[in-house]
C-alpha cells in the first residue's frame, strides 16, 4: 500500500528560512498551522530541516510569521 505524503498548502521563504503552512480539515472546518525550518545538507548531501535557529535567523522568522498570518487570513476568508 502506497503512503501519501501530506504536503503543505504553501511554503514561504525568506533568506535561509522557510515557513510551511499546513491545512487541516475537521469537524470544525479548515484550520491552518505553520511550521518554521532551516534547511541544510547533511554530511551525505541529503537535505534535512532543522528547527534550531540562530540570532541571524530571527528576523527572517519574524518576516515569515507576518506573511504566514496574512496568507492564512486571506485563505480562511474564502
């Protein structure tokens, strides 16, 4: 049986940081959640995501949080 991967509704990027917005539909309607990650390549050259951020990442997270909030507001109103 094939496993279907859940993909984000959208992914926003700022510098080396990304924000993924996830759409979940349930009994109470559509809900959105946002995750933040810093992609990097491991020693084997495979892409991984880190949830650890340095001081230089924080401005990008602030920008992405505002963009994610606006994206969710725009799409929740539909």
